[in-house]
C-alpha cells in the first residue's frame, strides 16, 4: 500500500487544529454540548481564551506544561531524591 503524494510527513509535528482553534479546546466544547449549562459555556470560553493566549505567545499545550513544570521545580536540580539526601 503506497502513501499518496499529498501526505507530507513534515506536517506531522504540527499541533492539531480545528479550523482556527487548538484541537485541545474541543474537549471543553464537547463537554458544553453534552451538558448545556451556563457554567460549562463559561468554562469552554475560558479554556478557548487560554489556548488563544498560549498560541499568541507561541506555546502549545505540551510545551506549556513542560515550561510550567520547570518553572515550579526551580533552578536547582538534585542528583539524588530529596528523601535520600542528608540534611545540612
């Protein structure tokens, strides 16, 4: 089975999008469509706005999660677990 000539592998690393929105925002929109309430609409709008802001700063969701984890961890990286280190 051959791949069609229109299948470009260079596009496989791009973040998924639904029209102009990030595809990760489809989950809150699906939640809103399944449970139509004012709070789910507000949640879906806030999540979509959050993804628009992330996209504006050039972040994708996995990159933002990695950045947030590194920001919370701080500058010091220990070679041993914090449980096994001797306290000074």
